[in-house]
C-alpha cells in the first residue's frame, strides 16, 4: 500500500512524463545518454523518498514524511530535467540573444561594463558570487524548515511551483533559446579573475560549441546549465522568499535574496530582461500550482493507491 498526497502524485507524474519525453527524444534523435551515470544520484534520493514513505506507513508524524519525500523528489526531478535539457542539443533553432542585446542597449545595460566594475570591487564581487551559489542550499534549507514546522501544504505548493516553473522555463527556452552575454562578449582574463566570475566567457563558449555540435554522450558530470532567459536563479530566489512568508524565516530570506539581483547579472552572465522574465514565469507557476492543489484541503488523509 502506497499512500501519497495529491501534490506528491502530481510531482511523480511530472517526473515520469519528463523521463518518457527524454526517452522518446533519445529514440528519435541522435542524443546518447549514459543513464547509468545518473543512477547513483537517483538511487540515493530515491532512498530518501522511500524513507519518507516508511515514516508514513508506520503512522508517525506525517509532516516528517512529507519533508523526506519532497527533499528526495526535488533532486530527482532536477536530474531528469537536466537530461531532458541536454536532449535538445544540437540546437536546430536560432538563438534570440541578438534581440535580448537590443533590449540591454535600450536599457543602458552592458554586461562587460558591470563585470569591469565588479573587478574593481573584488570584495563585493566575491560576496555576490557566494550569494549566487547559495540558491540550491537555500531551497533545501527551506524544504527542511517547512517540514519541521509542519507546513506540509506549503511544502507541496512549493514542490509543484518549483517543478512547473522549471518546465515553463525549459519549454520557453526550447522554442526561443539564448545563452546570455557571456557567450558573446570578451572579458580580459585578469578582469574575470579579479571579479571571480562564476559564469565566464569560457563557459559561454562551451555553450556555443554545445549548440553547434551537441553534447556527445550525456553524463552527469558533463551537464551544463544552459538557460539564460528566463533566469532560473531569480525563480529560485522567489521560491525561497515567497514560501517563507508568514514565518520568522521570511526577513532573513528576503535580505539574503535581494543581492541575488546584481549577483545574477554579474555572475550569471545574464541579459537584464532575463530577470523580469523569471519573475513572470514564477508568478504563472505559483498560480497554476495553487489551482492544481485546490482540492488538497478537502483531503482528510493521503490518497491510497
């Protein structure tokens, strides 16, 4: 007997759908996926999901079960979605960076100039790089916090919003791909080193080669972050701040994530329009997730299957 809440069923359905889409893309395309390289990671987090189900089966506190299930499903979803993203290469569509550069110009934004500023202020740039790299740890801290404080409904809403926003981001990017300024603008090596860039022009060049030639064999350690517009780092920051509302964690989360705006522009190698694009995707995802979970409050217990 497996007891799953509505949000958990929906999340597992999304994961299975992504896997099936990726297998189909592998069958009809030229992509070669080394599934075995992803299995240790998936098995580990699958064991965490199983532990959550065991807690529920034993009739222990269900908020602990929800916490373990969600903490396992999120990285599993991230793994299968990264494989699906790689299956889109080599790209058969033109990149839209030229149009995004035009928006940058209209707004007076130049990535290479802001990197130059960061190189002249290395302490600030280092702080912003740590903020930029904190996105995933923040998500896991939020999941554990919501689980320990018995906010299971919020945790399910977070889970679906994260998944839906990821799918919307990838879907948009598959139709209108972009890599951001780091793939096109040159930064002197000493400037990049002084700024401590996370996303460098070398990384951007690797993305352009990926777009032209494809990834070859997709392996876990070779998967790259590819999406520029919309910015998923901004989406992750919004996930943390939005779902921390009404708790003591909100203000620390807000203060920690406000610097994510300049951090994403500098260290993410983004166009300026990528950030409001992330905000729009998040807003759509959080509303859609709420509608999908609308029947959750009427449930007295997990749905049995």
